[in-house]
C-alpha cells in the first residue's frame, strides 16, 4: 500500500493474498487480515485476480469472521465516500445503528462529528456540535477526540452552546490530554489563518517554538517554514529565505518535501542559491526519488502553463502517456484531459471532447465529484455533453445527490455572476447568500467575496441604491463574525476602499482614504496583504488621491513593490502593470485637460449620462485607462482622432483584452452562415470617424442563441484564483420590455486586480429585428480579421423605429399604467422604484425624454460629418425622418396630461440634495437635463 519496491518491483495484491494463504491453520487473525486487505483494495481501486473488489465482497468477508466493529467502520467509509452497497447508498442512519449495536461509543461520536462538519443528516435532522460533544466518552481517547472536534469547530466557525469556540479553549484541551504535536499543528493553523490566542495573533516564532524536539516535530517545523517563505510571513523579524527551507529539509532528509518545494520555487520564480530553478531541475529531482505520480503532475503543470523543458514544450500526449496505471493515475489523466478540453489544447492533434473527459473519470468518490464539477464548467461555457446542453438544474441535482453542498453554493454564485437562469429565473443575491447559509460553519468570507464581485460602479444615478445596499450587506456580514481571521480583515479593507472609490457610505458614514490606509497598515505582513497595499498606493498615486493631506509619490509605490522577492512572477507582473498604468494615466490627464473646456454635461452617444469633467472625474477616468493598459502588448500604439468642435487628440488603441473580445465575437460569427453579432454604439461610430471618444464596446446580437454563445465564449477571459493578478468576468442581465419594444441587455464587466477595478465593459443587446444584411464589414486597429458593424444609417433607422413606437404608444401606455399595469421600463432613472401608477407614468416620461435626448445626440452626430456608409439619398431619408419624429415626440411630451405634475415632482427633488459628492452632482445634472428637455419647443433643433 506504500508503493515500496520488493526486488525492484511492486508487490501485487494477488501476491499478498497468496502469502496470507500459506498459513495452514488459517487462524481467525489471518482471516481477518485478509478481509482488511481486501477492504483496502476496494477503497483504493486495486484489482484482485484481474477484477475490482466489490463493497459487497468486503461486507461478506467481515460477516464471515463476525468482525462487527470492522464492518461498521467499513460501512462508515462507504457512507462518507458515496460507495454503494447492494446498489444503494449507505445512509448515516445505518452507520449510527451499526455502531450502537457494536457499542462503539467513540467511533459513533467520531462519525457524528464528521457528519456535523460536512452538514450531514441523521434521522432527518442535521447533527449539531452540541450533540456531538455529549457523545464522546469520558476516557483519554474520548477526551482526545473531543479536543480534535473542538479544534475543527474553531477553525471552521462552528458554534458550541451558541458561542464560537476560541483558540484558547482548544489549546487548553490539547494541553490537558498531552498531545503536544497536535497542539503545535493547531497553533500553526491559527497563525496561517490569523486567529488570535490570548488576545493576540499567533506569531510564526511561537509556532516554531511549540513543535516538540522529535522527527515529526522537526518535519513540522520545516513544512511550516516553507509555508512562511511562500506566503511572506515573517519569522524572527525577517523573511524566511528559500535557502533556509532547503537546509531544513536536507537536515531531516525529507527528500520528497524538498523536491516539492523546489517545484514551487520554479513555478513562482523564486531563486535558490541566487539561481532560478528550471523545470528540468525539478523533473530530475522527482526522477531521482522515484516520485512518478508527482513527476507527471509537474509535467502537466508545465504543459498547461507553457513552460519550456529542455528547449521544448511539454505536449499533452507526453503527459497522458506518463501517468502510471493506478487509481490515482486514472484520476490524474481525467483531470488533465478536463483542462485540455476547457482550454482548447489538442491531444494527439485532436480536440478533447467533453464526452471523452467524462468517460475517463474513474467510478470513485473523487471521480464522481470530478464529473460533477466538470459538468458545471460545461454548463457555464456552453460545452455539449452527448450533443446536449448541460442545464443548471442537472448540475444542482448532481451536487445534491453527492452531498456536495459547498460546491452547490459556489455554483449558485457562478450562475448569478454569469446571469444564468435556474428554473426559469435569475438568482438574486439573497438566494446565493442563503445557499451559503445552509452550510455548516462560517462562510462569511465566501459570501462577501461574491458580493464584492456583484458590486459594480454606479454608472447611472439609479444604480447607486443597489450598490449601497450590496456594500452595506457585505459589511454587516463581516461585522456579525465574532472571531475574525486574516481573510475577513482583508475583506473589510477592500470594502472600505470600494466605499471610498464609489463614494458610498458604510453605516451611514463616508469612508476616507486615511481610513482605508490605516486599516491596511493594521494587516499582518504577508504577500497577499502587501499586494492589496500595493494596489491601493498605486491607485492613490495615479488618481492623485491624497492620504493624510499628502500625495503618494512613485517612490512609495516602488518601495512597496520591493517587499516582494526579486525575480518572482508576481513582482514582475505588478511592476509591469504599474509602469504601464502611469504612462496611460498621464496621457488621459492630457486628453481630459484638452476636452474640459469643450465637453458639456450631457447624455453621451450611448444614452449614458456623463456629467461635466470634474477633478474626481479626472481621477476615475485616469484610473480606468490605467487599468486598460495592464495587458496591452504595446503601450505606445495610439490612435489620432478628432471631430468638428473638439481638439484633435491621441487615444490609446484597444488593449489586449478588448482585442480578445473582438476576436471572440468573430469566432462566434464564424459559426454561422449569417453573422448574428454586430458592433454598434460609440465604438462603431468611433471607427466611422463620427465620434472621438468611446468608453466601452456595444454589441447587438440578432438572436438569444448567439448572445448566450458569446457570453459562454467570454468565460475564457476569466483567470484562475492562483494567478499573480486575478481577473474575473461578471455579467448582469437586464430584462427587455415587450410593452416598449426594449431589447434584453447584458452588461459584462472584466474586473482586474485585488481592488476589483473594472478593466473592460461590453454592452450586449438582443434585437431580433436587426439582421446581418444591414451590417457592413469594418476593420479595427490591432484586429486581424474584419468584423460585422451596424452602419450609422442603420443605427439611425433603429432609433427611428423606437421613436415611432413612442409616438404611437406613449398615450396608450399612460392609460395602461393608470389602470394598474406593471411593465419593466429601462431608463426610468429618478423613478426606478415606482410605488404607484403615477410614479410609473413619470418613469415612462423619463424613458421617453432619454430617447429624445439620444435622438438629438444622433442629429448632432449627423451634422458632424464623417464618411457616409450608404448612398446619400438613403442616409438623407433616415436623417429627415429622425428630425420629424424628434419634433413629433417633443410636441407629444409637451402636451402630455401628466407633463405639469411631472415637472413639479422633478423640481421638488432638487432641494433634497444636500451634499456635493459626484453622485449628487450627477443627480442634479440629470434633473436639470430633464427640466431642460421639457422646455424645448416641438421642433427639431
């Protein structure tokens, strides 16, 4: 079972059985030993006589020798691992009854403890920690089991007697039973998680001192120092060097641990003896100690990361061939093929299909969980299984069937973050939080991380309340945790930063940069916390945000950067990002300075309100552009554009991620004979020289299917959680409204870095009335292939259709609202949460005014010139119709029955604004714009 070689070869299970059978007397202990060995073969998937050992065979073996306790223990393992007996799952109730029949009180208590930690159910009810504590017998082994369970409760946030178990209680229990090695390991966990002991954090020095002077203790110290080195925790006031860790492992001859550490150094770019560790060195190390499985796992990592070994790439075929013929090897092949499938890597010059991945997973508990997780990825990315889409409902059922409640809650969060429906409706934040609440222990960190991703910058006034609510909910969740760890303190800092950046209150109070800085300085020293500190200082430097009345200088940011080990991938990525950010932020400052005198407060060409450029807008715009350069291949590629009335300016080309998004659009279009995805909005007009500035990229899909396929493909822009600088895709769905002919819309944000800054935005609308025949082929700078673009004339016609609808149905909809009808209207802004029919009508009028403002912007765009994309007669016809419809709608609004009441209600909102935050300035400008639109005469301007 330990894979130890005998005569230079592995001992087979059949040979072991033969040795047992050599005893002529076949005493009871030998018979029992044979059954126990068969049990191990069954659990590990090792064959006997060419066949798998079944659970039924093991049960019959234990029954034949009347080993009641062994049988109960085996059934417990079957229950916890999901192995079937007689074709049925073993229930916790059966295990409890078997232990009670065997009078095995300690084993019964341990099993209940395991069920409690996993959220298991016995007799239809969840097992509570208080019940488990009562079941442990009052003897030395029972006291040890109780101490271990209380340690698990402490680390997982489970309450006993209504209160959190403190680290101090656990330490006293371990001391009472005299298990000093376990006590040292518990203190190690407290240190790594940032838990307090005796009112203060457990330091790495205390952990090292607590390990006993034994071989196990020395190994524990070496492993802990390795973790300190990789995480940046200070020992004796300084960083633990890689050379120190190597010496410790060498001193105790822990060769496997030593090679594992050199593997981590190689992957993270850490130097040993002043030299970088090459993949070849790691491979030689694993080969020297005969660690076959570990070797092939490292080769798989090299293949997936594109690392070069001996001047060539490791191919997927090499990796698959290298896995050993064992249960662990089969599972490793399946997991590797899964990654090849999801990343599009070729295996033997062919794509790895999802069906092939499913077939490779072994029929084991780990294999079944692997299948469920892979199916969830297929569901999110649109991969087909058996030529059919994997539905969210099917994934949820798999997780529930296996009792994997944490994975179920995580999948709920993924569905919400990707705007995927479950049972015909989108998941709101409350449903996701409830899914985590059903798990045992403290899951506050997971809940807050989810809410942080849901928190987007309020681009319009009416989005502010939602952002405020999300922020306050996340803050309250953390405040409700009585014993916080390092992760929770870090999340509090992040929430404070977001409150400061978005100008949102926490507990009714504004958050200053000084408060954020002070909270960051209170975090303990680690690479993860230093990275958060680095991003905050960078933000303050780039946006000229003062802290304690002083500006953050570049030298302070670079000093923070020096805290990361030289030569590491993390330090390189952070340094590159910072330098590129400074370059592009300086350029944006010049652009905004030139535009400040000529850009009024208005709704931009995409119907999004942009107030007059202020000092804070300089900062936010500079930060946005700074983020956009993080992954740009060349920071010195600029576009020079301009339009009448605006200065000729230089603007950065699309960064690599937006280019990738455009490539994904064309990839989806290539799947259809008639391309269903079209570029529109300000970016299309930017390419047509009809506007000089664009914020995000607008896309129109001609079918729901193409929109969903595009969203699935965009998942490729997500990165793993262990990347140097994380980035994630978040999708919001805005339902369409048939009553007002409003299309369904998806807003896509790519968040970058620890502060969750929005790096890229895509606005995707689904409009079945638009067809590919109305599109033109356009070339974008930096994109190899052309893409389909909705022409300016066609955009004008689309707007005309909207105006026609409003002219025809404004009065009819007003009557419908008077009768109590309820429709989801876009752009209701000041009346986004109507409480009665009158407020719904005010929202309708606001929506009409915004469409009118949008129309006047189009008239201005027509007047600005640009190369016509249709014959002059066709363009002129659309232009004249736009003029006529604009004047007609204006006249209709001026004579609307609710016009005067609406004006008085809007005027009454101005005195309610007391502060001068950017949010309030935007709200004031919006009110003024609405009032100005009401005063315009009924003719096109």
